[in-house]
C-alpha cells in the first residue's frame, strides 16, 4: 500500500457508503469518484439504479465535504484516494477479498487512471480490482507544448476562481466547448448547484491536477488487466464528439450512449448503469 498510515484524520477525504440491499450476497463494491466542481451527490440518479450493490462515494479535495483537504498534485491525490477507500472499508468491515470496480468521471477518471497505472494495484488498494470505468476522462497530452498551453489556460481559470465571484466564473466555465450539449436551463441549474463551492479551494485543485501536469497515460491504461480478466471500459456520450473520438482512437473497450453529452451518468443514468452492469457481470 502507499504510505498513508500516518495520514491524519483531518486529511481524510469525506466518503459515503451505501450497503447493498442483500448484504449476505457478496457483490463487488462500486467506488465512484466525481469530476471537477462535483461532489458525491452527482451520482444520486445512478445510485437509484444500483441498490443491489454496495457503493462508496468520495468527495475530492476542495470539493463537497472534503473542502478542508488540499492536494498538491497527482501523487498526493493517489495517497488521499487510497487512504479514504481503505479507511471506509475498515470502518464498514469490508472483507479484503471483496472485489472493487472503480468508476470515475472526468477529473475523477484521470485520477483513477493515474493511481492504477503509476502504482502497482496491491500497493494502492488492498482489495482486488475487478475493473475500471472511465467516463469522459482524458489520457493526457503527449506534446510538451500542448501541456504547457493547457497549464497556462488552467492557471488562468484558477486565478479567476481565486479572485472572482464564483457565479461569474461558472457562467463562463459552462460555455466551454465540452459542455456544448447543455441548454440554457441546464447551464443555469449547474451554475446554481456549483456555486456552493469555495472558489479558492477549487483554484488549488484545478492548478495541482491540471491536464498540463498529468503524464500521458494511454499506453499504460491500454495494458491494464485485472484479476477478473476485465480491461478498462470507456463510456462516452454520442454528442460529446471530443471524448468519443478520443475513446475510439484509444483501442479500449468503448460504449457510446446515444443522445448524451459529456456527463452521461447525469443525462442518461439508466443507460449509464446498464453499460456499467453489463461490464461488471460479463465474464472475461
């Protein structure tokens, strides 16, 4: 395991655990990690479709009930995620042989890819990993100049989150091309929901986990193979042309949800959970 034994409780990420409806039946634990600006609540519609399974939800540093936790980069994020998962499993007396399926959206997917590829699985999570579901996660940028350009752009956003009214920053944030599938009403609802976040906390997390600081992970992700025989699954929305193209070129197992944009699990939770359950329950 990563060296997280001495991590103080004040640095533990907030988690929420929901047991399955039939706890006497051993099913894999589904671990959900949200994206930038999100929280555990982002998965509420998906939760309703998965009551047979135990589910663990994490708030990332600077988000939700983890807004007191700061993170300096991808390595520290690995420690924080691993410690939070292990602490939750210990607290709920989870059998160390119970398999885990990791599900990450956007930033959450990027962090999970980093955790699994940069650290041998048994050093990061003591339970066996059944699989990894990537929703709208970027593998990284190969070109140094592209990484520098992205870092400069993310740092400009970070400065805005630091000094401007969060409502004003979010109004511009959700006009980026990746969110083009949102209509006006959806955009306004997201701005209202995300405005409860603290801008200076978001600023730190955005800078420290910028795509410009992330290694290019595709080759390592392509080589991931879990004890279950599963390889990673990439889920994207049909209308999210950028990430659907990225997934198709990756060579990974890929499922496209019709009529969905970047945030598939929110826009079409039943289609998302259907793809997730098929992935979990199909032998490999």
